[in-house]
C-alpha cells in the first residue's frame, strides 16, 4: 500500500517538467465560454453541443478552453484527486481552475464523454524526465471511429498551439508510455520489453479497446494485468501501477466473493426451507392432499438451490486467494443438507410406487 501512495504522490509532478519546455507552432484560437456554463461538466458539454456543429469543433473548443483557463498547480491536488469521487473531482477542477495532469486529463475526458465522444483517461509515465521518469496522465478520444491522443497538461498555458491535440500515436509514444499498452494506439507498442520485433503486431489495439470498454471493471483490471505482464516492463513505476491495478482486482474480487458467499448461504437456507416443508408434509400424513406428480417434484427446488450454492462456493477465491470466508464449513452444511434431501427423496419414491394400504403404513403419526 505504501508503494501505491508513492505512485499517487508522483503523479502531480509530471506536467510541470515538460509544459514549459516545448515550443509550439500553431496558434491557439481564442475561445469564449460563458462562466455560467463552466461550473459543471454537464453544463459545459451541453453548451458546446448547442453552439458547435461537429464533434471535432466541440472537442477542440473544450481542449482550447482547458489549456487556456486551467493552471497547473499542485497545491491541494491530493485532496481533490484521492479523497473524492470522479464527478466531484472534475467539477472542483472547473471551479478552482487549477490542478495537475490527472485533473487536466479527467476534465477533458469527462466533457468529451458527455458530448458522446468515446474517451478514456490514460495513466503512464514520461520517460527520461530529469533523473527519473515522471508519472503522467493524458487522454484518448475517438472521432469518426479512429482513436487519437491528447495531452492538455503539456499544452496548458501555451500561446502557440496544439502539439498534443489529436497527436500522432507514433510520435506521442516517444514521450508518453502508458501502463496499459493498448492506449499507445499502436499494434506494435514502443518502449516495452516485448520479445517480438518492434514492427511485428502484438495485438489489434482497436479490437482490444472495443472489448476493453465494453467489459465490466473487474474484466478491465484483469485485461490490464495480462497486457502488463505481456509487455514485461521492468521499471519501479511500472511495478507500482501493476500493484495498484492488482489492488483493484483484489477489492472487486473480495466484493464478488462476499456476494457469492452470501448468495450460497441464501441458497442453502432456501433449500432447507423446501426440505423442511416436505418433511412437515410427510409428518402431517401427506395432507393437505397433493397429486403424485406434485409429491414427486416437491424437492426439485431444493436440489436446484443446492446446485446453485455449490456453484457459488466453487467461485469463491478463484481470482484472489480466499482468507475471509469459511467455505469448508459451508460445504459441510451443504453436504449434510444434500444427504437429508436424498433420504427424503428416496422415501418419496418408495411412497409413490406403493399401494394405498402400504402408503398408509408408511405415514408418520
């Protein structure tokens, strides 16, 4: 956990190393956005959609406003980035008009998403920043089915343009290495310890991104873990992010295990209720009256609950080793209940094939 905090503390240092050193050649156009719509990203996005026709214009206007109005400043960034939810963080960035690379990228990505432009905050590092690599965050956006990279932090405060707006991925890769290689937007990612040639495809990033964005959070973290292992990057910052990613897997896996365990307990209790109802019916002299077909199927729900409980128990601890839930105790309870169900089912089968006189002798008083 200490290493994860170190990584989070490194993130704010990224932008100021580079933002002052670049000389841009394309002038930033002046952009006026009424202050009344800049208090929330939802209002900001609606204004852009209502006043700019194309997605490209909307996106460029958002980018221009951000790099012209948000100031790079570490001040209280730790509180706003680590202590609040995403929406509070981006709206605080709008209100305060300052932040670090995480704030720039999150704000730009959030506005883009609200304009129905697929976007994603990319985390990685900038190689060769002084004596060490600098942790960094930037954005990926999709326009007309093509993905592009944007770094509003490194364009912030500049009067000379959009060097990092819809940037060429191959050039971008010289200064930005994402922890998850699919966000380099190259089929053969650069700057990793892959055993393949730098020109040989490692994966189809378009297909990988499509699958990634459609997946739930757990599957996303698992796919990041697989790709990070595949890339084999041997840097401290890379290892810290891998640990951070694994922490998320453990948290989600723990929540899943809790749901599976509680679900198995519920299934077991439901099965016990069905069994007890069957035993009560038997002890009550098979009254009130039920047809033979109804009697034969009385324990079907119990058997279904037992199968469901067993499946849930088998799923506990698959992703992360389980130290919290007593699955062995639950398995014993399940086994005992299953045995009782089998005994009751055997009695019912004998009862159903017996004649009326024999049936009466089998009834419990």
